[in-house]
C-alpha cells in the first residue's frame, strides 16, 4: 500500500493507493461493467465492492458504511437510472 501525499509530503485526506493482482476474468467483467455504466469507474467500483463486503460481513463503522452508500447512490447514478 502507498499513501498519497499532498504537496507538503503529508498524507492526502486519509486516501491511500494500493496495487492488487486479480484474475483476468474479474478484470474483464469490471471493464465490461464500466463500459455499460459510464458514470462508474474502476476506483468507484472497487471502493463500493470492498466497503459493501466489509459492511455485509460485520464491520460496524459509520465511515465504511458512508463510503459504501456514497458510491452506490451517487446523484449521477440516480439521474441515469443505474
């Protein structure tokens, strides 16, 4: 994992970046989903999936729930019926 740093070298609003290997079939499915739903991107999809998994598996955190709900129900999603 890697912390994103602002211009002063301090962590940027608690956001980190990470790399992960994934099966090609999962990456291809994600790519197809994003092509069909242009208001989603890989970052939003991964955040929603990870937060949703954690919430559904017992993590009780308002912050994590907020990330999940925020990604699932963004205003543009509601406007485009996605």
